[in-house]
């Protein structure tokens, strides 16, 4: 399973990167996130339990988050349950219209025969939906913040 979800946000990529990297603020910014609990906390590497809603359906997963400040990338590795082994990377790229923010999910299902079904249920129904909602909400939050910082 490979999914890519993207959006252009009119804010500096460093600001978007820092906001996205700070998981402790996600539940305050993203109403579809129920909670994020730090299991291990480091400087640029954390183990977290994350929980969100997908249109009223509660979902939760455990991830390792690695923040790559040199490349301005945020990496997640899912550690348990149905998405165990899934890699996620957030990438940030300057464009003439703003910053292109991309979330890429890559996973090889443990039972290959079930991959087409899992791809539709896990990939399309849950992952892509939550990723689209996350990016759209960050866009609203950060573009509103950019306007208020500029005094407009």
C-alpha cells in the first residue's frame, strides 16, 4: 500500500514543519485527534500512542516519530496492530503558491492475499481520510496564523 496525500499551505515551510513536528499540540489544533500520549520522549525521537476519530469511529496506533531537522522531514514507523511496519513521511517543498506538504504512507501487508482488501479499508477509508482532514485543518490553522502575524 502506498498513499500520498498533499496540500499547499500559504506559510513558510519551517513554520509548518515545526507545527507538524510538535505532536503535543496536535489535539488542540486537530479536533479529530482524541489524544497523543508520549511513551518515550527524546529530542528528535519519540514513541507515542496516537488516537483519532474517522467520522465517529475511534482509531488508535503506536508510532515511533523521528524528526529530521536537516532535511525538514518527519518520519513515523507504526509499531503495533493492523498498521505495524507502516512507514509515514511528511515532506515540505517550496512552491510559487506556498508550501507543498505531502504525507506518504508505505506498508507491505503481512498477509499478501488480503492486501487488496486491506488497502481499500485501511488505506483509503482510514489513512487517506484522516491524512486529508489533518492537512486541511493544519492549512486553516497555519494560514489563519500567518494572517494574524502579518497584521492583515
